[in-house]
C-alpha cells in the first residue's frame, strides 16, 4: 500500500512542476492580461481570458506525460526527462522575454527554439511511451500558433 501512495505523491509532484513554472513565470512578468490588452494584436488573436485556461490544461498534460516517462524503465528515460526540463525552462523564459521585457522579436526566435525542443521531447517520449508523446501534441500546436501570434504582434507593434 505504501508504494501506491508514494506513486500518487510523485504523480502530484510531476503535475505541480509545470504548473509552478507557469505560475512563477506569470508572477515574474506581472499583469500579463493587462499587458496583452495593451498592445496591437492581429484579428486572429484569442481573448486574453483563454490563455490561463489553455496553459493550465497544457501544463497538466505535461505533468502527466513526464510522470509516465519517469515511471518507465527505458534506458533513455533520463535523456527524455532532461529534454522535458530544458523545454520547460524555455517555456518559462518566453513570457519573461515577451511580457516582462516586451522584446517581441527575441521572444519569437526563443519560441522557435522552444518548438524545436518540444518536437525533440515528443520524439524522445514516443520512444519510451507513445501516449506520453501524444499528450504533448496539443502543446506543440499551441506553441506553433503562439509563434504565429508572437510574430504578428512583433510586426504590429
């Protein structure tokens, strides 16, 4: 029985890691929704209220996915998890570059690197547990959309 509760605790920790990264990033960048409202956006920009909802879902999927990989006995597990944590750092830093520093062009290129890291992470996760990779596909698509939106904001501001 102890093993089961330990796994549950580890699962909760894996869920909390990306949520904490997102929350800390938001904390460091201040009022993102106010910032988002203040610059010129393209017509396809979603309303600001959607971002925290979408990011919470994506962070939870990251947590589940990384937990699945962490629980495997695959020899490439540590490499896959290292990639996961590197991309999480890039994710964390993007909003600081974009919202905190208002450096839209640097944030765009940073996001392209993040997308590349997400693709590498998906490939590495797939090798270990395909479901862990599939759970990251919405995140990949959202970041591709975010890059398009980021570039449009750069052009408009």
